[in-house]
């Protein structure tokens, strides 16, 4: 049963549900009640005179002549001793875990600003356990499918006795559960559902630019609920909210293994984009790739444009015919399978767009950013990409290269921010 959700199909008569208007009609505009977006009537008029919402149509078409059906959230059983994770948090992680529990109990809003690889997921475990033991419904959302898939795997391992639903555009049908992991788009289906909601990678595209998705977060929360944001790269707006005391913030500038963040090495590659566009492989790129292959560890090559990446893949297949690799991008239908193969060590390296910039952990990884000065690579993107390196305690000092033909402000700011967090971690005695 779809408790805490607004659905398009009328539920069974035996279920208590509330019929709600799907749209409110104005003089010139239609206001969608699911995503709260406005659209001009003339642009969305159907042949029968009804209107539809184009903004949230991927979740099923909302029409003005059809209501939404809301099934209120039910009381949930108390679930005790659910966490089976055997790891140990550092003292710094324990402090943040305690803060998370306090925020859950007080129904407050919290921003956890922690560097990539700090162990944010593990710091949530105690909060999840406390919430479930109180009969609360717990949601974890992220803008990225890849992040949701990884979170699902790790949280299922920590909570093997708890039913957990995973919802994204490529996942199976919904089933009711006290613990939900989903993309931020999927939150638009929920209404007054969650006692606790975590938004991981809160600064990531498309969430940060989509008011509709932020509306989804607001509507998915119960009137009295805890909201927790997680990120390694907070936006200026989030920092402003902290200063205005709309948000509590806690900071962790060090990784769980107590080693420094890897600082990127800048490498000049003259006219890299012209070479790739003309279907040539930059010599510097080949040199670095051979070095990394000799190291015997997997690595990612980030490319700014899908077409260039696909050209590069074909060129590299001729040069590295004995190596196993592929490329992956947002619209790749095999994306999840490819990422899983990389995680299982079945590829020597993987070419990717910025789609794998965050939320993905590959063991013992190194990274090359080809064209790090391209405008698509913002400061936040480069910090997140850099965070793929050195995450594992088995290899804390992987290699990180920014290939460019002119340093961008984003590159410089990203490197400075990484150094700043290392200095702060050292000052607080959090790194060796």
C-alpha cells in the first residue's frame, strides 16, 4: 500500500484515502499541486479542454480533470537492534553521529559539511536505528541514481533485517517500507510521509537548480520532522542559511582513515580539446595512463563532453587493446551495470563524464581529469572528483591529475579548498 503518497489511480475502497485536486486553475496559468509549478494554459491544453503538467510528467501525467489520491501515513512498528554494522567510528564521527540523533529527536534542520570520504553514510547508522526504534519513517534522497544505488547497497548491509525500498527512474515498482532510499525526483510522489529525511549531495545537479525538487523535499516531510543535508561542497545559499540560524551546521574536515585529502597535480596539455576533437590522443595523457596501468590500480578518466569521450574510447581501444575498459554517461542504459563491474574490479579503467563525480566509491582509485579547465568542471565538481581518490584505507594516496591548457579559477579554488581542509584537519588533530 502506498502510505504517505499521492497517487493517480483510485485506491481500493477499503483503504482510507483523501481525494485532492491535482491542479488549481487561474486566469492564464495552471498550478500543479504535485510539483507546485506554474505553466501557461495555452501551452498545456489537451483536446478535451483539460490541462496537464509537463514538469513532473515523468512520474505519470497529472491532469486537471483527474484528482490526486492521498493515502495518509500509518503508524509503524518499533524496530529494535536493527543495525548489524561492526565498524567503529572515529571520535570526530561519533560527535557528528550524536548531533544527528539529537536533531532527529528534536525535529531540527542540520547541515553536515564533511569532506569526501569522511564516512557520512556510517555516521547515519545510529540515527537510522534510533528513528526506526521509535516507529519513525526514515527517508534518504539524492539527486543522483548512482549515489542512491551505492547508499542502498551499504545500508542494506548494515540493516539486513529491515525492508528497504530503492526508488529511481530505472528501479522496480514501489513497495511500502519504513526506510526509503530514492532520487529527489521520486520525493514528488510522497506527501507528509517522513519523520526524518536525509538529502545527500544536496548541492548536486539537478537538485540545486530545480525549485520543483526542493518543493518535493518540503512536501515529503511531515509537519513535525527532522531534515538533514549532507555535502562536501555546500553552496553559498546553505552557508547563508547557517548564518541566519535557519540551519545548524557541523563540520568534519578529515577522512575516517586519518590521512590527508589528495591534492591535485596540474599538468599542461597544449590544445587538448583540439587533439581530442580531431581524434588524436594527447601524448601527456598516454604517458600518465601508462604510469597508472603500471601501478596496477584502477582509475577514472573524466571527460567534459560525451562525444569527445566516445571518440577517445575508440582511439584507446586501438592503443590498449589488451586492457578492459569502457565509457559511461548519464543516458547510458547500461550505466548501473558498468559501474558495478568497475566496483568489482572487472575494468582496468573507466571513461566517464561528471556523472560519477560524487557518491561513488571505488577501492584504491586514481583519477585523471582531461580538460579540467573546461567550464563544465566547476569548483564543486572538481572537489567532488578529487574526492574519488584516496578514500580506501588500503590506498590513501592515489594519484590525481588535472590536465589543462590554461588554469581556470575553478581549478585553483578547488585545489585551495582541499589544502584548506587538510590544514583545518591538522589543526584539529584529525589527521596523522
